[in-house]
C-alpha cells in the first residue's frame, strides 16, 4: 500500500500538464543550443564551439533545474491550485534562462570573431528586456505565480554573475564589480545560516528602490557588453552603479539580522522624502552647472554630441524625463568621452548623472513619466 502511494505521488509530480510542458522546454532549450553551436563553429572553429556548447548546456541545465524544483509553485498563493498550464510568462522566463546560458558559453573562452561578441551582447540584452516583459505578460494574462516570481530572482542573480564575468574578461568592467555578482548569494547564505542557528530572521522592509537598483545593474551590464561603448568610461561608470546596490545589501542585512528594527522604518521613509524633496532636485541643478563647466573646458565637440547634450540637459533640469536625459548623457559619453574620464570634473558629472538615473528627478519636475515607468509593475491594472 505504501509503495502504491509513493508511486501515485511520483506520477502526480510528473504528469501534470505544466510539468510536461516544463520537461519539453528543457529538451527544446538543449536542442536550440545544439543548433546554435553550428554557426559558432563556422564563425570560430569546432573545438571552440564544442566548449561553448558544454558551458551553455551546463548553465541551461542549472536554469531548468531551478524551475523544475519549484514546479509545484506554479500557483498564485501557497494554498491555491496549480495553474492548468505553465503559462506564457513562465515560458518567457525560461527563455531568459536560455539566453543567459548562451551568454555564459563565452565566459571561459573569449572568441576571436568580433561578431560573436555582438551575439553575446544581444543574448544578454534580450534577457534583460525579458525581465520586464515576463511580468507584464503574467499580469495581463492573469497568470501570476510564485514560480515566476522566484525564477525572476534566481535568473536575475545568475545573469549578474555570467554577464559581469564576461564584461570583466572583455575589459569593459573593473573586477571590483564582481562584488555585485556575489552580493545576492552571500546575503542568501548568511540568512540561511541564521535560520540554521535558530537566530531570528526579520522580513525585509518594502522598497521600490531595491528593485530599481537591481534592474539598472542588468541594464548597465547589458549596455557595456556592446563593442562600440568605450571601456575607459564603462569601467568607471560601473563603480557608480555598483556602490548604491552594495549599500542596499548592507542595509537589508542589518534589517534581516535585527540590527535595524521595524521601529526605525520611519527613518527610511524620512530619507526617501528628503531625497525626493531636496537631494534629487539638487542633483539636477548641480548636473546643469557641471555641464556648463564642461562646455567651457572642452574646446570642440561634434554637433551631434552638442545637440544631444543640450537635449539631455533640458530633460534633466525641467524634469521632463530626467532619467531619459541622464541615460542619453551616459550613452553619448560612452561613445564619445568629452574629457579624460579620470578628470575630477568628469567624475563629478558622472556621479551626478548616475544619481539622477537611479533616483529620479524628485519634486519641481514637470513630468515624471519615466519615474512612474521604472517603479510600476507593467501590466498591472
């Protein structure tokens, strides 16, 4: 009788339609990588393609295994029934994992063929975009799930290991940026250790900034992988992107370990209010003054850069899409650095620009649509 019950349970854990779809996805992903190895061999050589395939398959197996061990989480809440199917959103999440695996195939061996660097950049860039798309699809199709939410976090963390390692090997990112790659795993291990020791583990405080900072890390790494962007700038910009995220992990650990209690949550609310009312507007004004100083310091720049910088300054100072303006400045500088990237004036400019991009424009803004887009959950009613 016990054996029959065990057999029934085993069949139930593999026969549900969503589980069958997940199994098929694993096979299709492996076949896709196998097919992709052929053009890699043509562009490089057969031994290279073989190693790329082995690395990619290993990473894809890890991505699929993370989904398979969570397959019973394909439900809205722990006490809700399983969704009838895997769902388009979860399939897009699996596609993200496949693209990250394909990117990881280049980590242990940089290709000689320049086109393959473009391919790696494209794979991770699409994976970063899908991070936003899968949530939108889940909410629009009314099939949000615990599985999708957990895969989101797992694949984000894995992508922020694979892509930064590749960026470091390409010389686009300073090795210190790998602290971003290990921060999440160190946080999870430390929290698990507290649980094993029977120490209290407190819930994280709600924060939209946490999600924003993580999203911008993926965007930053996706951009720097593209060959046209100048390594001398992307390496320094990485430090500006990295530090706020690392500080956030430290604060989160202090909360989880009880060193910052719930009673102090009002302090964070006060800091957020101060940032919106004073810090963010001050950054916009300071950025304008630094841009004017840069125009005085630089003898001549191309007309396209001048027009782009003027448009970015208008967007930032008026608050009509300040984040868009900051992004435009960073793209322009990554393509055509106006000053020596170690010059104090440029470092100040870069810090202010990244600050506006990460934090937003704050009050005295004419339109904050880009802020709302960054903070919102796409597809929500």
